């Protein structure tokens, strides 16, 4: 198991505009509020095949949320994520479960399975299903069927989150299925990604993994938009009618076996992707597990940062084949276990600080039948279809910590217009902080630094040229003074000889 912990690289405070007034300090989108949703509903009970199979809550935001998260909690305290669209209905005698949701500018609508066909066995469909014990493995001593769960909705306005590091152009879908690759330019895996799909029925969010390779029967109501991400690209797949016989499919569906008539499927919509690189303002703890290690620890993984403010994700990273290095988000419930099937279900427990994982049973894994990662032929016209168990499980906990600015300098309370002395003091502080000495600039310092050149030709040229210049300078000085020096020496010799000659005395 590999554990990687990255701390935020705090950036300098910036000046921003709020209601037309310039403010000094961290932008509100980069503050601690960046991890807090504007709307959090109460926990409400939802029971499959009952009057509470569908619940609508008003979020009161007055605008379309940028991100919505649905949490389904069991009696044991495990929280499972809701997902974008139904991949099963009640037309076949196959158990399934989960919470599907869709939202608009006013409310968030949530659905758990609800039987529409009276002849079907009522107990087959539950609010949450973790798979038959002979077909799926996961943490021991946890029930596999949950008829009732407590459900809570969270919604983030655009300003509740830091500005997206990358946003795609809108992709218009008009009845055709898609397999589209977009470049996000991060050169790293995004810390957070939202694939938002606006349809005539409302807005939903794309999901990572698929559990079905192709629908069981031609009249099943199914839908969804799958996505995978690597360090440079996002790949999208929608469900397709491969042979021209699939009747009820689309981008989103929650009609037969979930909601009521009029709730899908829909084939038209606009797709926009929002992605964040939060390395400068967030703390991230990442664990990388393989399937062998996962089995040894009973599919329970301790996670140090399971808090309400943390973004928890569990992804399957493909290590081979056409989807190599792409990561796909796990799901919140088993929706099929009829071969061929696959997938990963996860939940987290805040009290135990633990993540639980459910995957297909090792005894069932076999080529083209059952696999942890499966991308079936009905997704994106079979583009990059694959079944493999050569994967890693990536568990991430990301907590936005905000821009760490020198609050004593910025001031916790804005300076009022009549506080002249404080304002003058603040101006002096800003001048002192912004003043740069001329001899301390990088340009001034570079003038005093000679760059090192390791090339032998440069060394030879420097030695020859340098020595030559020195010899020339000193030689010129010496040579120019040689006549004077020679004349002086001659004169000294003459004087000395004259003095040493004997004097002639004459009477």
C-alpha cells in the first residue's frame, strides 16, 4: 500500500473586487468557505417500494448548483454516494438498489427503487444493495440489503468552491450517443471533477464506473454518462443502441423501477465539465491499494481524514489496455450481477474513520464474464471497451484549507472611512512591504554574477584570452617605459663611473 500526503502550497494574497469595492486578502472562493456547501438538507428516510421511494427537497439557492452530493446512510453509520442515472429497472428478476438524483434551480429530486410491475417479487429491489455474498465481497458482518436508508442532499453554489482550474466548452447531445476525449491540461490528476449534464428533465452528474456491459433485455429503461480521467484528458461515454433494438435508453433515466412516468429516458442535453487542481489550497491524502492487499485487510481501509469538510473519492485506476492510467469513480450500490458484470461499490464511516469497498468475488473473476473494471459494448459504441482486474484502488481525501494570508497584516476587520490614523498606518505598512531597493533587484544582482560555462572551448578561450590580455597590458606598460628605463640606467652608470675616477692634482 502506498500512502501519499500532500500539503497545500500557499499562495500570496490577492486583491479582489467584491460588490465593486476592492478588498485586500484571500478571494472568498479561496477561503475556508471553499469546502462548505450552501445547502445541506436534513436526513430524510427513504424506503424502497413505498410512498417515500421518491423525495424532493428545495435547496433555496436561487440558482443552479455547481455540485450536488447525495449521501445514503445505513443504520451502521456507513455513507454511500448517490449516482447519476439508473442502470437497471424492474423488468427482470434481478436485485438492484441505490439512490439516483436529478436537480434544477429550485429543488433536488431523489429516487430509490420502486416496483412498477405488479407481478414482480417486491423484496428483490431495495434502497441499497451490496450484492449476493457468493458474487460480491466486502467488509464482513454488514447486511447486503437495506430496504430503508437515511438520505441527505448537499449543494454547492459556484462561489462555494474555488474557481475551476479548467472548464470545458458545452457539448451538445441531440439523440446521438457520444465517446469524446477532452484535454484538461493539468499534467496531473484533478483533485475534484464535476461532469454536469443539463437535460429537459433537469440536471444530473456523470458517474465513473458501469456495472452492466449491456442491458438485460431490449426494453430496459437505462441511462447514464460515464467518465474517466487521467493526467491530461477526460473521456466521456454515453449509452448507445448498438444493434438498433434497444428501446428505452438515454443520458438519464429514473422511470421504470425507480420513479414515475415522465422521468426519462432523455436523449438530449448539454454537457459541461468542471475540474479543479487544488494543490495550492488543499491538503490531500492518497492511498493506493492492489486487490491482494484489499483482501488481506477485509476490504476496510483506515482513512485519517474522513470529515464532513473532506471530499472523499474511491477510484479504479486501470493499469493495462486501452484505458491504461485512466481513473473511474466508484458507485454507491450494486445494480446488476448478471454476467457479464463488474464494478466497485464504496462507502465511508465517519465514526470509524474507515472506507469500505465491495467488488466482485475473487472466485467469480474470469475473462469476459466478471471483472472489477468493465466498460461494455453499449457505452460509446464500444469505444475502448475492456474488462480487467489489473487495477489499483485509489482512495483520496481532499480538504480545502484556503489561502493562508498574514491576517495581522490584512486586518480581520475592514478599516472604516473615519479611522484616519489606522488608514495612514496601513498605507505606511503597504509602502514598506512593497518598496524594493534598487540594489536588491534581480537585475542588479545579476550584473554582479558571471554565469558558469562548462564547455571546454569556453574554458580554453577564457584561459588563452585572459592570459593574453594580461600579458598585453603589462607588456605594453613595461615596453613603453623601457627607453626611459634604459636612459636612466645609463645615466646612473655614467655618474658612478665619474665619481670613481681619481682626481688630478695640479700645482
